[in-house]
């Protein structure tokens, strides 16, 4: 989180991508929420894919200042990926916030 803050102080328009593993622990969930709070004044895209209920359940990606087309691309790609990789569950989401 600190690195994301520092990069955005140096270059507020920088595109930053952070990968967050989905684990069944509070620390992983807290990291996800804290990162969203950290970048709340910037445009961001949050994509999540869950394919298992145990172990490494899936992945989340947070992109700060994402390219405009990324939301549409991920929406269709994650649908296919969730179905293809499913083990015992099949969930995905793409949310974004634009400051423009």
C-alpha cells in the first residue's frame, strides 16, 4: 500500500496494477479493502475471480488509472475464465470508478 501511495504522489496519472491472492483469511480481505481506500481519489478498476472454496481460491486485480477499454475486455474474459478454471465454484466481478 505504501508503494502505491508513493508512486501516485510522484505521478498521479501512473497506471498501477496490484495482484491480490484470494485466501480464506482476514488479512487478504483487509488488504483488498485498504487498497481501495488508498486509491479512492483516482480512477480504478477492481476485477475478482474465484474458482475454489479452499486454499488459493482465486485472484483479485486492482488497476489504478486503468485504460478505458479494460473494463469491457475483463468483463468478457473473466466470464470465460471462471467457467474454464472452475473447481468447486465459479464467481467473478468487475467494478470500476472513474474520476473523469
